[in-house]
């Protein structure tokens, strides 16, 4: 375990109401980078698209325990949905692809309570929660359970509006369910420094929310999409690629913020 690992177990929710903002790519690759640095990481997939399992090469069989059982079964325990992956220090609580968003137990604090299980705290330093691109009960659960929120965004003008909408939700959760929630940062994804619009949108986010809140971005790199297709984090599929370099830099930056 790295010396910078804080105790107790911390929870990061990766959120953006906009679809295709890079939430899952960020969740999988950041989880893998931090695991490689020695953090004991649980990647928790709240999006029934189930892409975190795909990105880690995990096949979820019918009937196996999944994280969404929390929302269909009042007795379900999160620890039962935790499985090891092929990557050291990295476990997965996979999504149930049959879960219908908008259904299930209506309790905004269900995940927060499930994460308070001492069996999880004994096993993990960090939980990274990938969220669906909708403002629903699952997103509220993630925000209510998290210590930190990480917001990936594609730097173009429509994303800026999505970020503003998410911030309104965030402030509501901070003043109601979860006063301890903090913003870890905004993460430009699929970014191209040479596109004027990308620079302008990133500058808008920095102006509105503060430059220190904008994290070192993830450049556009096809290796990130290819890594997904073969079920590996990019650091295992294409070490040395732009995507692998950028996620390593992000992980090193975040270990300082989280310490
Ligand atoms: N930096 C990048 N460079 C190139 N392609 C990327 C990059 N980041 C993500 N992608 C690709 O963009 C698509 C959307 O990314 P991803 O699935 O991570 O977004 P998401 O926010 O999780 O989407 P959803 O809202 O559907 O859950 C995927 O095909 C992914 O492979
Ligand atoms: Mg996703």
C-alpha cells in the first residue's frame, strides 16, 4: 500500500449528466492506476449499461450478485457483489444489466448505508463509483455516499451547460443529504489542445468554478477505446500511450489531493 493512502475508506463518485463524457473510461482507468500505485480499490458500477465489467474483461453471469441488488432487495449486502479482477488490488462490484433505472427501493441513502459496512472498510482504501448519465435515484445515491465528486467533461460548449446543471444538483446534495461532499475536480476528456473550442470551454469552466479545480486532462487517444474492447485498462493494453500517460499523471495528481 502506498504511504499516501488515507484512512478510512474514501469514496469518489464520477459524475456528469451528459452521456459519453468519459465517465466510465475515467472510472476504469483511474481505478487501475491507483490500484497499481498500491491503493486497494473497489470499482462500483451503478450504470446498468454494465460497461465497467466490459472494461476490466469481467464476464457477469446470470444470477451472480450485482450492485443493483441493493435497490431490489432490502437485505442485500454490497460485499456479496464484490469480485476480484485480473488486476492486483482492483475489485469490481458489477452492474446488473437487467436493472431498470427508475425502479427499485426509493432510498437516497441506500448506498451510503451499504458502504458503511466494516467488512468493506477493512478490505478497501478507495471506492470509485461510476454513475449513469441521468439525474435519477442512483446518481443521488452516489452523491449522497461520496466524499468526493470527479466530473469528466468533453470540452465543447454543450458540455459546459451539462456541468452547470450537475453543479446545481451537487449543491443541493451538499446542503441536504451529504454536507461532507467535496468537489475533487473537473477533468477535460477527449481533449485536443489544438482545437480552439476545447481551450475556450476549459477556460470557461476554470473561470466559473476556479482554475485549481480543473485537473490535467485526458487527451483523445484511440488506445483508450481499443483497451476497452479487449477488456483491459489502458496501462495494461498500451503502456506508454498518450492515454496511459495521462491517466498516470491524473492518478499522481489525485493522490496528493486525496492525501
Ligand atoms: N480520451 C479518449 N480518447 C478517445 N476516446 C475516448 C476517450 N475517452 C472516452 N472515449 C470513448 O468515448 C466513448 C464514451 O466514453 P465513456 O463510455 O467513458 O463515456 P460515459 O460518460 O461513461 O458514457 P455514458 O454516459 O454512456 O455512460 C467510448 O467509446 C470511449 O471509448
Ligand atoms: Mg458510462
